[in-house]
């Protein structure tokens, strides 16, 4: 099996364009993994409490527009 040290050494041998291409691929891979985790958490009901709280906040007017928040920064 390839070790992380071997992978790091191989990456150091890449040209800059190849390293950037690898970085983009890795980011896509991680994004897809995140999406799968969110989908699994949603299906398992792990986000139900957060969704209910957000809906309650919206119903009670306890939210602000993002533009307003960004202006206050």
C-alpha cells in the first residue's frame, strides 16, 4: 500500500500545472465526500433539530437578510 509519505514525495515531483490539477481534483473529491455526508446525515434525521430551529426563527422573524449582516461587518 502507498503511504502518505510516498504520496507527498510524488506530489513534490509534479510540475506546478500538474499540482494545481491535482489540487482541483482533491477539492472536488472532498466536496463530493462532504455532499455524501450531508445527505447521509439528512436521511438519518441528524439535521432535523437544526432545520426546526431555523424554521422557527423564520416564523418568529428572528432572522436578518444576509446583505444587512454583511453591511454591519
